[in-house]
């Protein structure tokens, strides 16, 4: 299939990461994470985030979010999130099913929560009729392609902590955020008060595998059992371990995320020149949201697949990836122009 | 690490399967299974089991079992299984947590259930105080390395169906069973009345990926939602699809399973010659269970890792895999003899 | 304790209902509902709602809502409700915990949902990433003391049914609504397209006991098991049956609800005369919501207990009951006036 | 209905308890347990079990068991119990559904667990593949009508505690046990090492209402939320509070339980004289288990209802209650004799 702009998980695996998997395919190692590849990957995370970091590898992003949330909640808790959040919109109710918690969706501004938006839900503490708020969950990059500034994260963390709550970050695109902010992983997570991080790799060139990162080891007393019980324990774990090692080596993550972010900027610039197209959100990472004439959507999709984000508004989402090329973008923009002319 | 006899998932990935994954790593394809690799893999399953087969790929064996069971049960149902079953012993309560069902363990004979053993639990139907029996679940190969004969499966299926129940088969090692019985997959599952099959690949040379196979499409009305909600939907699904294609191509599964079964027979024969060692179960697939002198366990494990199955009985489990070699077995047996002599 | 205006369940049991319980306390009867008192109560419900009505008695309102919802949903479904709904605000997450479903709260207008407010959530059907909408749940009387008009209910029912969904009504105060609308129970539920009704008795003079009423018997295939599994099956069920018999006899429910509604009107009229007090919602049943000067709240509560509804807004909620007297209201209003003068 | 021997919850409410409920039906009190009746009932429990006892009232026995177990477990835990236990056999899977835990049934001896019987399951600690054992649950009186001796309880408690586990007692018939042992409640629970007690009242003359009693207050950090979320929080709680006050007053519980135990002894003695009848378990409380000729079961049930316990064995269960009379027993025995003669 021709590369499109549908999703960063429509891409394959970065060659360097694939090579690491190939190299790991030697002989026998113990299963379930008790192997040197997993061990080294955990060490890399501790180098990155500090020595008392606890890391648990899982299969996918939904698994990461659920493992993170279930480690710090009881069934009578609630989790506050944006109504656009992946945990609210795109996980088919996995959080409620597995944790038993109530999700409290908030209409975000530019995809982001703020203390003002969240505060409304910080009530009913100690009142047995009311689900007890325990987590604020944010996505970095947000589902609208915007990026939280460190001080915005800190403000939410402080609010959470002042209510004996935790701040969870769904970092499915954390690399794109780090590049966008030109900061390191630790600086935009732990240093801002994040307690639990779903650290994504799949959307930035890995095959599968996400890491649930806890900055306070006391939160992980039950995590290993919950990982198994949530069907997220990989027997041949070395193949996640090897990927993460390669992902961090020579800052491969940065190179890949920089590239996709740059491609998104390029795409944005090019389509901004077309008067019939309106960019609907700030382009801060690797997603471009645009309102485009309804009649060109289908013909365009035939050549470059992408998703309609909001049908009523004729709003589409274009994602760039580590392997998007300038040529593809030029061809894409050219096709848009041709289609518009024909209409 | 030197290859040992710990588990068939301590091995890596069969080279032919790895090659298929490499080949699938080209360009972009749609995510979540809407790609040609997954499509072809599903077609292969339909060729194997019949055109009205429904197949759902998941990450691992626990995920497969839970998806199969949750597709056909309500929370007030019960599932009858051997007390040695993986779902009872080795999934940290995932079945109860995700399905809400009660598991009714039965002491098996040689790892197997029989109608006589199960019948005790077929009661309380229509009685609201009692969990409603809905599934009999068996493992093929069993956790004791034994293999159900087709007529044994048929008897359990008939019993299940006569009570409006289903027969589920945990086929984590279904290939080893097929080879052992010298029959095809369909002949030992669908043709024997199995309703839902967890079809395993990981223990026979795949990286990850299992298939939940339903022989009655009406059972799958909710399965796609349950797969997502149980965190088992893989975004880059093509990498499971490609593996299964390779697994079936030129009967690779048969070659691999035949080899591991043969190695288990060889190992059994060799250790049977040692008077201090007693084989504790019939060796019908790729597992050898043996009672060995306690004092040689640790020194032996230092060179070839394996698990103690029953500490009190000094019983150990040795698993062979697609890449076990005769040389390794000879070295292993030699070491046993040496250790025994030294004692 | 002096009677206050805190809640309609701060009242005791209506004498006629208590008498029926006393009369039922004779000899032995079979447990769990297989007795003549329960049988007769079910018959009364069928007289009221039609012969193919299915009725399940439970202990309390939360139990009724959860049993109704769990009977018609799977864990991957969602339930749309007002953000003020009891199931969203006051059940400590019981719906999510027991059903696994996602609740989708909507900001209501005057406590009510409308098709326009709900429509936003009617999306993602057949899309496995998205919780599948299955129920619209409304409260009649609403938590804001307002009452849905029959055509408003019908519009929501039609919307639900056009999407293969159900309309659930939390009728904790259904008697007050019927009296307010001057209509019968059937006319404002089944005849408007309601599918599942939580029929409340406790807030209108019963001791405990609610009925889950299904207008389509096919929805109840699993309900008896779910009732037991949700810990809502009463062994000495006769004592709920006897209460409901008395509740319907000579339209006791109507007499009681009429009285509390009338008392609420009287209270509203009296406090409306006080310039410092503002009624914040239409008073359509037995609840009066008012904004009152902050400084009189506590001294007032010392004599007549009630709850602050919205602290920031200085809004309070006053509930009247079947045993509220005009004298009490006059004393209460007099005290308000006195307190205001003293300030 | 003529009184039979079906179940101790086929009886009604003891007059003294009913009177207390009537007396509590005065005026308004705060809901959900914040009232003087509940307060006094809690005080009585603290007088009985010690000042640091925590007590939570719930609707029924299943609710009590689930609230007790869920307060001290996580979803990945397991609960060891007799295969005849109410939580295993008669709660339609409520424990699994609500707690997520695995139940590990053990074939009991005379309805009782012993350390030897339990030990088999005390394994897999710290092993993430295995449900983590956390509770041993016993029933006192057992479901077979036998009574644990204090030292038997102590042995199980010691075993549990030595593995960092808890001992839960399902005391649905705790009063009958106390009378049988001629000891106080505390002496046969807390003093024997029980950690959590489901204290039943319904089967000994109450209308409804059980108490979950925790002897270590630290176990109850989440209990109030779990009670609400499990739908077990009674709005008009005073009517449970009043019952328990009356239940303890002048040792009413003892009088009632003594009577039913005595009646069971009388029944046992009388039927023991009939050669065709064989008593199958020691009669230690208020249940008599007997093997009787199959052909008299149905004609006997027509006059005195009771349940067949084991159809194959022609074993029946006869329960006596606080209001069983010697006359009834004589009539019953006479009828047996008549029926036997006619056959």
C-alpha cells in the first residue's frame, strides 16, 4: 500500500529496531522478562528517568494505560481525563472494565486539561456515595496534536498531589512531545510531577511494546500480578527488550520523532497555502488537523489513506511518521490542488 | 544462554517465520488487522478449518483463552477445567477477573478430563443461586504432556452439548498434539465437537500471536469488542498475520512440532536407561516429566535450565522445542549420569 | 429527631405499609420470592403495566439501576445519562464496577436530557475501538426536582430505539412524577417507550425494596442470575412483596406522593415571598432548590436538617415527604425569616 | 403455609425484633447509618467484640461475605474455601464477579477445612503467574450442620497468618454455633484468630441485615466505599440497627438459637429411632441431614416442605428454626412413620 497519513501505527518497524530484534533471536533465554535484553532495556529506562524508576513492559498502549491506572486505583475511584482522551474514546471501555473506576471526561481546550477545567470534579472526597477522584490523566502529545508545556503539566501535577491524587500521562507519542519541546523525557515527565507514564514506542517505529513507568516504586506493589492478570505479560519478552534498547541507542527515538514532526510542519506549511484548506489546531507534533472541502475527501483517500476526524465539520487528521518523505507530501499536496481545481 | 529444557517459549523465533516478518516490514498498511497479511492468515485458517470459521488474533495464550471464554459466557456462568489447567493455575486469575465466571477445577487423570470426572459439576441448571455451567475447557496437549484421543474429545463435546454448553480447547501446543496423533488440526478439533479453540503458535516457533478460532460464527457477535476491551488488539497486526502465514506454509508447524516431539521421545528413551530416574507421565508430545534424585537438580540446572514441577515429589519437567538438538540431549544425559556417579 | 427537609429517605415507613409487613409476619413461607406475598405484588405490577411485564424486586435503588442496566448491556457498551444522574453521581461507581460499561455524562437542561443533548454520543457504532452505546438513562423525577413530559420521554425512546438502544428510567420518585403529571404509571413509562424501569418505593413511604420492571420479557433472560450475583436477592422476600401490595392498595402511593408534592408547592410559595431567597429550579415534584443567604444555612440546619446542593452557589435542596406537615413548613419558614432579620 | 424444615430463612421475624422495628418507625432520622439506632447497634457489637471492632451493616449474607472479602483482597488474590461453602456453591459467582478473585475449593471433612486440607493451595506466593492466596474462608456453622471447635479455628487462623493471609468466617449461623459450643461470640471468633466475620441475623429471627465485623480496623480503609459500590448501603439503616439492638438485648439471639438447636436434637433423636432413616452428619446445630427412603420424600414434602440435599444419595436436609415446635416435630415424625408403613 502507498504510504498515507492515516496513523503513525500504519507504518512498519524502523530498520534499526528490526535489526535489534533479529540479533535477539539467538538461542534460548528465560521467558517473561528474566533475560538480558529486558534487563538492559530496564537499565536504559533507569538511566533516563533515575535509578528508582520501575518499568513494566506490555504489548500495547491500551495495556499500558490500564496497567498504570489499575496499579494506583481501587474500583471505587475515578479518573479525570479529556473527553478526547484515548482512555475515554478509543479503548472500548477497557479502563472501566478492568479497573472498575469511573472516568470523568472533561471538555478540553486544544486537547488539553487545565486545573480550572479539572477542578469541577475534585469533590465528594470521603463521601461514600461518590466515586473517589484518584487520577488525573493527560495525553502527551494530546489527541489533537498539541503539546503540554512543562509548566502546564506541573500545574496539573500539583493540583493532583494536593488532593492525594496521581498524575498519569498517556505518552503514546511522548517522543514527539519531547522533540517538540526540545527537552528530555525526564524533564517533561518526572520533573514536572508526573507519577505514572505510559511510554509509547509503537507509534514511533517499534513493532509493539510499551512501557509503564512508575516514578515512585511504592506504587508498583501489585503491578506484576496485574500485568499478568491483564493478559499483558509477554513470554518472549526479549523481543520488546531488544526493541527498546535500539530505540534509545544513539537517540534513535529523537531522530525518528524529529523527522515526523518536521514532516508535519512541512505538510502544514504546504496545505496552508491552499485557500480552501483551514488548519484547525496548532501543529505541534506529528499530526495535522484540517478542514477541507468535503468533495475531495474520498478521491484523496483513494490515493493516500487517512481518517476523517469530524464528519460534520469536514475535518480530517493527517499523521506523519518516521518514514514519511517530502516527496510523498509534495505528491499529496499536488493531488489536493488537482482535485480542488477539478471541482 | 545455553539452550535448556525449561519451556517451549524460551526458544526464539523459527528463521522462516522471522523472514516472513521481515518481508512484511514494507511500507504502510492499515492497522488493527485490515491488511493483506492478516487477511491471508485468516484465509489459511479457513482453508484449514472450513469456510465459516471465525478467527481473531491476539497477543498471547492467556489473551486467547480469555477472549474465547468471554465470547460465550456471562458473568454468572461457570467453566469446568482440570485443576492443572493453564486457566486455573497459570493466569493469575485473568479468567475470573475478565469474565466474572467461576472456575470449577477437577482433579484430572493423566492431565485429562473425562465425562465421569466432569459430571459432578453439571448441576444447578436454572437455579439462580448456582453459577450456571457453560463451558468445559480442556488443554491439548495437556499440562502433563499427555494427548487427548479424538474419541475422548468427542465424549466431552457431546456431554457439553447435551447440557447446552460449549467445549473450549486451550491449544497452546495443538501442533504437538496433531503430530502426536498424526492427524490434521480440523480432525482433532472441529470434527470432534470443539466449539472454541485457542490456537497457539508461540510455543512452536512464533514470536507472539495466538488465534482464537470459533467454529460457529454466531458465537462471535461480541468478540471484536471484547478483543479490544481485553487489550488484545494489535495495531501492527500484519506482524502476526505474516507469522501465521509462514507457520502454515509448507506445513512448517508440522516440521517444527514433529521435531520437538521426536526430541522428547529421544530424551525419554535416554533417561529411561538411567535406573535412578523414573518417567512419571506418558510422553506423548514435547514434555518429559520425571522423578530424579533431588541432589542433582541444582547442579543440572546450572548447565541446562528447567523447572521443578513438584518439589515434594522431586519431579521435574523437561520441554523440548523446534530447535532442540540431539547433541544437546546427549550432553544433558551425559551430565545427568556424571552427576549421579559423583553422588 | 425533628423532621427536616434533607431527603425523602429520612422519613420512616408509612403506617399502612408497616401494617402490611406485620401481617406478613405469620408462619413460614418459601424464601427468595416463591411466596404468596411476592406473587401478589408481581400480579399488581402486571395489572398496572400489562400482563407481559417482568418484575424483579431488589433491596435498593442502586441495586435496581444496576440490575436493569446489566440485564441489557455487555461490558463493552456505554450508557448515556445526565451528569447529575444518580448512576453517575451517587452510586460510587457501582454501574461501572458491576456492568463494566462506560457512562457518558451529558450536561442536562433543568436536569433533563433531550435528543439534541444526547446525539453527540450516538457514534462509533460497529467500531471496535469505541464503547458501543446501548442505553439512554433518565431519572423521573430528575435529580433537580423537574419532571419529564411524556412527549419528552417518547422523543428519547424513539431516538434510543432508532439506534437499537434501550431507554432506562430511574424512577426512584416515579410516584411523585405520576402525581405531578396527573397520569398513571403505565402512561408515563411503557406507553412512552421506556424499556426498563427502576420503580422506587423507599422514597415514598416504604422501608426498603425497589422493583426492576421490564416491558419486554426477552430482556430478562439473565436477570434472575444477575440479581443473585449482584447480592440483591432477598431471602425473606415476602417483606418486600407485602410492602408493594400495600403501596398499590387504594392508591396509597398516590396519596403519599400527592401530599409530598403539595407540601413542596406550599414550601415554594412560602419561601418565594422572602426576597432574599431565590428558587433555582421549577418545583414540579417534592424537591425545592433555592439560593439562600450563606449565613443562615448552618443555624437553619441546626433545627431542620437539609443538604447544601451547591456550596459555591449557596444553593440548598429541600425535600418534602409523605409525612411532612404544613405546620412544619410554617415553622421552617418562620425560622428563615427570623434568621434573616437577625442578620 | 404450614411450617416445614426447608430453611431457617423460611421463618418470619421474631416478635421482639419486629417490635423494635416498629418502635424505630418514629419521625425522621438521617439516612445511611447516621442515626441513633445504628449507632447503638454498633456500640453493642463493640461491647461484644471489643472497642476497636469495625462493623458494617449490609442487606444479606452474600453481601456480607463479598464486602468482607473485597475489603482485604485484590483481584489477583485467591480465597480458599470448602467446596460446600456458601461462597462457592450458593452465591451465583458473586465473589468472583465482585472481587475478581479465584476461589479455590477444597473437599472438606464433615463440612470443615483443616490445615492439612488447605495446605495444598498455599503455594505460588510471589509468582506472578499464580493467583496469590490471601484468605481462608470457613463457615460456622458449616453447611453440613457441623461446628468448628475453637482450636480448629485457631489452627486455621495460625496457618493463614503465617502466610500473611486472613481468616474469614461466614457466620450466617454463628449464633447456633455459639450456643452449640456454649461460648460467647468473641471467644469463637476474634479470640481464635478470625480476622473478618460475616455475622448473620436473618437465619435466627431477623428480617434482614447482616454485619460485617472486622477485628483489625486497618482492614476497613475502603470498606465504606465498597459497601456503597456493592449496592449494600441501606438508606433507612435504622431498621437494621433496631433489629440488631433487639437481637442482642437480653441475649435474644441465644434464646432463639438454643431453641432451634434443641429442636434439631429432638428431631434427630426421634428419626434415629426409625430404622429406615440414617443420620448422615453429626447434628451439632440446627440442621439434620438424613438418608431416607426415596419414595417417601415427595409425599412428605407435600405436608412439610424441605430440600433434597443429594438426590443420588436420597439425602435430605431438615432445618429447625427459632419457632419450630415440638408438636410440629412429632407430627412430622408421625407422618414419616405412616408413610413408611404404607410403602
